C-alpha cells in the first residue's frame, strides 16, 4: 500500500483488485420458520389482498349506485317542488275575489247588484 502524505490518499496494492473467488457461487438464504411457514404467509397475504381488493371494488360500485339514486331522488324532489309552486299559484288565483266573482257571473249568472237595483228599508 502506497501512502501519499501530501494529499492524504491511500492507493491499495494490486492484490485488492483481484476477483473474488466466491463471486460465482450462489449463497442460500435460510428463512426462519421454514418454507412451509412462508408459503402459508404468502398464501394468506394473497388471499387477504384479493379480499380487500374485492371489498374495495364492491364498495366503490355500491357508492356509485347510491349516488345515482340520490341524484334521481333530488331530480324528482325538484320537479315536485316546482309543481307545488305552480299549484299554489293556481290555487291563489282561483281563490282570489276577482276570479270568484268572474266565475260566478259566467257559470251561475250571479252578479253584484247595481246601485239602482236594490233599496234600503
């Protein structure tokens, strides 16, 4: 190893650049609990993921259906409110004294008497 004190660097010797003889070998990793335990954990994880995905998709679909029903109910309620407003206006018009007097004159021939048609006793 060569040490250069001016820059304070170290240059490793040629031996450090050799290939490691263990580089081509595959090292085995042992899992705690054995293969069967981890296969069981993987299966349970997969089943729980599929279950959660299914529940999420179903709940999203249900929420969309409920939103559609609420929008339909709001549209019907809006139509009923408008119809109620028109019916109240029509009722007010029909019960107005001018309308009653006009319909009584047309249908029943009832009119208010003129000043010469009645006498006070």
